[in-house]
C-alpha cells in the first residue's frame, strides 16, 4: 500500500513513464492500422496522466507535511527566527539530554555565535512513517554561516529526527546530531 501511495501521491514519475510507454504502444497500433478508434484510445493515457497529476497535487501525504516542516525549519534558521523554529518542536521534546526550553536556548546561542545565513539540504531527505502517529528520518544539511551577507563557510551536518503527529501538525520529538565538526 505504501508503494502505491508513494507512486500516485508523492513521486508519480514511474506512473507517468508507464503511461508514456502505453501511449507509444497505442501510437504504434494506430500507425499500423490507421483507424480512428486507435486515436480515441490514445486519449486514455493522456486522461490518466491528468488524473494522476491532479491527485498528486490535491492529496498532501504525511511525508510531504514533514518535508514542508523541514523546509520551514531551514527557512526559520536562515532568518534567525528561533521562535518559528521552536514551533516545530514537540512539547515533550528530548534531544541532547535537553527538554524543549533548553533546546531553544541552545539554538538561540548557536544562531548568535555562528550567524547562520543559509541551510541547504544534501541528498534525499529520508522520512519513514511508523504507523499513523510517528515517523523517523535522516536529514543531511550544509549550514552556511558568517558575518555580513555572504556565505563564509559551509558545514555539513547530519540529523536523525523522530517525529510525532499532533493536532497542529508534525513535531520533532527527538533529535540526534549524527556528526558535527563544530562540536
């Protein structure tokens, strides 16, 4: 079921590719027979592709919601808006042995010290749903920091994040820094 959900709602490239092959086969049948019925049949894959496109845009999956939260967190770090970043932490957050309030204080100190300017995601952001209320993921980023408006440095970081679904969206319950040259 997860494979179909991914194929139709998150990454429909494979479905589009199959429909292109069906379209080519139908074109070959029309070309060999030159009958109008095959032209009408060629509309079916086009209509199906339109339906898949509509479904992919209309349905927002939990994985896509988590990816959107990651984008918002990166943008908040770039704006040095720790309060916006903190809205993505669960009230029962635990990470580095800190609760939410300690993690927010550490984030504020880090932003002031390193002057984060840009956060780039490296590679694919891996999110694995664990039922309907929990998810785990690994995120690799490059954090550009420095004084002024330029990007002085770029430090790669890898995070293991545990997510929990709450009434107001997906929240980070636990974060583990997998590697850090800054520590």
